[in-house]
C-alpha cells in the first residue's frame, strides 16, 4: 500500500473528524443522563408522598415529587387551564386555591372537566367543602411561549400554567409558585378527573449520536476516496 496524504486536507479532515466523534460521544453521555433522569422521575412518582416542608426544602428538585396536604379549598376562586384530552377533545384543568392547616396557600390542579362542565354550578357534587386531604404531584408553573394565546381573564381561563398570573387574578398570595396535580382519587360525581400528570421527556440523543458517527464515517470515506482517485492512496504492489 502506498499513501501520500495531502497535508492541508488531512489536517482539516482530522479536526473535523475529531469534532464529529466528540459530538457523538457527548450525545451518548446525554443519553445516559436523560435515562437516569427518567428513572428518577418514575421512582419519585411511585414513592410515598412528602410533607410540604420537605418539598419546599428541595427547591427545584421537588419537581415530580408527590406531596400530601391537609386543609381547605377556596371553591369560590376556581380558575381553568385549557388542554386537550386523550381523545383530542378540549378539556379544562380545574385549578383551585388550597389553604393548608398552617395557613399556607397553594394552587391545586384538581383534574380535568369537559368543556360543558367547566361551570362548577353544573357539577356541585364535585365541589369539596370543609377540611380535606390532597395528595398530588409537585409541578413548576410556566408562562407559555410566543404563540400561547393570552388568558381569558373574564372567564378565568389560561392557556399556560402561569401560576403567578393565576394567583394575581384570583387575589391569593402563594407560598410557592407551583401547581400541585391531584392524584387519581375519584371525586364525587366523577368530576374533575385527577391523575392527569403526564411525564414526557424528549429522548432523541441516541439518534443524534448515530447521526454524528455516520457523518464521521462519511467524512472518512470521502477522505479515503479522494486520495484513491488522486492516486495518493493505492493498495497492493506496484507493477
């Protein structure tokens, strides 16, 4: 075999090859991180619920942890977050302020109702009055994106889980800007339906890694083919 590499081309190809392989390795590392995160969240969702003080002490790590509360709903201040049900029909998440026995106020997503049951007067059996206990999943609020419609303040309807804005509209002072998604414990009359927590993590790191490695292999193939076509790489003995 005879090989006479072009110096400039070889240096550029080596740098680019190292970059592509490095990106592929980085995506494999990201894949392991994402799998560990998904596993941690799944464990948290099946673990025993924590007390509120413990949750608050966790800070951002409280996301997707279960929490147990005791207190009262303020049913006069229902708000609604628009969503899409499993069958593609519009639904509303019923968000209600909840004051704990020690005087702290949080927002509870009690679950979903169809469009024609948004008015609480139509579902009186589902209104929880007096002292009660709630177990739910701790979720951070969000303000939506560029294309999120503005809220319908007159009807207390939001299109994002903007807990701070909801609290301002309802006239309540939150102890934490979180939304606690109630578990699937049935409510009287069947509505709202709790247990609506959805865990979705995009995990395309393996595809990205394969793409980078294929590009590295393609570059190597081009490098070899060029040198072969230019007569700078030959195989076998010369005649």
